[in-house]
C-alpha cells in the first residue's frame, strides 16, 4: 500500500494553487493530490479550524498526497519557498481515511442498485457497521401518515467506510454525486 501524507502549506492561496498546479502538471499527478477543502476532508483539531475560519492563522492549504508527491512538494517548497513566500508548515503520515454514510430510497430499483454499490466497495475500502433496512407498506399505499403520504416501499442503509486514503476520498466524492446517498466529511487517522 502506498503511504499517504497530509501536508499543510502556508502562504497566499492563489500562489499555493499555482505552485501545486505546476507540480501536478509537471508530474501528471492530477488524480493523486487532494485539496482537503475541495474533497470535504476534515483536518486538524476543531480549534484550529475555528482559528482559520475567523482569520487568526494565515492562509493554509491542506493536501493529502502519496509519498512520492510528498517528497517533491518538500523539495519544491525548500527551493522556491522564499521566492514565492510559501512554506511547508507540517506533514503527517495518514494511517487511513474514513467517513460515515447513509442512503435511503422509496424505489425498489434504486434500492437494488444501492445495495450493489455498497455490497462491493472499491478496492482499498472496507465497511464497518453496515446495516440495511427494507420496509413494505403495500396496505397503506395512498394513506397519509400525519402530513405526508406513506410510501408503499422504503429501503436504506448506513455504516462507516474506511481504508486507503486515496480510495476512500475518491469514493466519498463519487457518492456525493448520488442523490440517494449522504456521505459525511472524510476524517483522517494519523500514524503518530
């Protein structure tokens, strides 16, 4: 398994984007580097996130990168950091990534599709505590339950996906495009 790191870069956001984009283009690394903010990856402590939000710390960009990219970015910031006014603040090895998810539908075909999606997660991703439910209310079809009509069919599931950081981040991103799935923020677990 490839080692992954969370890298924190400090400096002007636009300069950092250009710096990282240059490295990505030069090394054909577009599918290997993840900007935490863009991929809904939670970083650091809640106190640090709050400090960033209210402007108590400088511009920071959090990246999740494989080991070989980690080395390139370290070298790049050493060579160009003073000129670009950027610096490598920290880097931590990521043990795994994880996110909670749930899905729900009132359509049997969609339920079958979603059972297939979660029945065989991508390589490098495992599911913990995955539970499914299915309810039939054929006799109540058309009746109202309070303010809303009762659906004749309902299915859903929930659990936690975890594993290889790249696989987990990509799958969570893909699932966010599915109207029937709610994928929570990805959390990182560190080696240290």
